[in-house]
């Protein structure tokens, strides 16, 4: 992988070249740049040498905001920041909201519209559907416990077949989408790996699809996720036939407070 560490370390110098953005600070130029990087970026395994480390969650949020202040974000540095932070339950516990029946997505910071930083909480045996990342970057860091990631190749037919009424964030069930006959091939499994506490993994749509699960039947798991650019719709996939369905993505809580479920 070609290193990006020497590129754009001083992001603030590029602010004069921003295109017009919306009220949340998002710009077309910034989103386009980030999405283009998904074609070449594959993640880094170790923190960058001589780069700033984040000692606390507050430090991490502040440095992420400064980094995303530019349209030309150094995505390798973002990866470094996620690697450098060491989990401290006293800092993130207030954001960790569990549900008995499903994993939850809890927004920690909205990143001025340029990214979402969230904490996902997994009770024993909880798992996600196989899903994509809407042409965005996904960083996942373990704060507590373990998660198993299974990666899959894209199906040969990746067209969207229908919209689902399922809501990933609030766990609203779908409406019979699996009852419709769909003739496709079973998804090809690419790899399996287990993420330990303070470990970080990275994925984007160029690298495939994935499913995440807490393999433990006795311990809960907590993970920190960064999605950039943020998205509110992704696709979920049927493992047996590759059927692709659009699905809303929302939050169980925001900034430590429970969101009202949408019927």
C-alpha cells in the first residue's frame, strides 16, 4: 500500500479551497475526495511514528474534528488516531446503551456533518446482517470484549431488489422481504478474524461486505466506529442467495440520550 502519511498532514492549509457546503459543514468536494480514497486505501496496522496520540476520548474527538476541517482529509492519519486511543470505560460508559434483543448504534459525535463517531453495544451472541458501507470508510475499534468479522465478496448481481422497512439502528423488523423468490448464488466468504480490545479493523466497499458478531455467550462487547462520509441508508445481503436490500440506518441513542423509536 502506498503510504499517505506524508500527504496533507497540515489539513488546515487547504480550507480556502472548500466548495459551498450545507449547514452541517459537509461539502461536495470533501465527500468526493473521501469516496475516491476508498478505491486505494486498505488501512494501516500500526500507529504512525512521531504522530500525535490521543490519550482520552475527548482528545480523539477534538483531533478528528480538526482533521476533518479540511476537504482533503488524510485518511491514514484518521486510521492512526483510532489506533492510538486506548479504551477507558470511564470515558465511554455514558454512551454505551444496550438492548436485550439486538445490538445498538449510539452516536457520540456527528463530526459537523463530515463523519459519524459512534459506539455499538453487543450483548451475548448479537450480530449484524451482512452489509455494505454506502461507499464510505469504516473504522472499527474494540473498546471491550471481542467481535468476529466475516468478510464476503460482492454478489454477481449487486442490483438493489427492493427497499426494506427494517431499521438497523432501532431494530425495526423488515416486512416479508425474504418471502419473495430470488435466484442468486450464495455469497463467497473471503476471511474471518477476531478483533480484540484496542484492536482496529478497516473496511470499505472495494474490500467487500462484512458481518460482525459477538461470539461470546457470557460476555458483552463494545466497539467504537467511525464512518466517513456519514450515511443513513446502506444495503443488507442474504447470505444464501446474495439478494440485496436497501435499509435505513439510524441510532439507538444520540450523545448519551435515547432516541425515540420510529414506527
